[in-house]
C-alpha cells in the first residue's frame, strides 16, 4: 500500500467509528453575540422620539342605554329619578332594589348640580350601594380642554 492510499483509507480502529455525541456551540455563541450587538445599537435609536406634550384630559362620551338609571340631585338636595321627584332615600332605596335584580343590572348615572353639597351626592351613592347596584357613574359637562 502506498502512502497516498493510506490517506483515503477508512480508519482501522473501532473507537473512531462511534458517532460524535458532542454539540459544537461555537456557531451559536457567535450568532448570539452578533444579535446582542445589533440590539444594543438599535434599541437607543428606537426609544428616542420627538418630544410632544400629550393631552392631559380626555372626556369620553357615555353610551346612553334605555335601561340606565339617571338620578339627578339639585343644589337643595332633592333627588329625581329621571324626571320624577323621589321624596327621600328610603323611596330611592326601594326603587333601586327592584332595579338591582334585573339582568343585566342597569347602571346608575348620577347628575348633580355644581352647587350641590357632597353630602347629598354621598347619600345617593350610599343608597345605591345598599341596594346592591354594581356600577355607579357621574355625568359631567365637558369643560374647556387644558392646553
């Protein structure tokens, strides 16, 4: 056998025929380092934006559904269910209890005069809570937008 044929001959020992069970992680590490460098360079560019002052206040219009309960409170503390006067909080409680068992439960929207004392509005909220109403909201007029 010539020396040239020995270079292309299969190995003679059994140890060399076993499958290689090690994973070469060098290419993986190289790719991860390149990605790390790319992200380190591009992230600061992405986070810089044009400085703008965003609006501070936004008023969303409510969807008025026929099943919503509108309770109005005037500056003297009188309560109105829609357009009808409610004599006291006990009568309001009874009306809210009957509405609280409806499915789906209606929302209570409280409209109070700007000059109404907080005490009167608090009574309406407490009465709604005692009746088991889950959603109570306040109706306001949109003011001048702060710019």
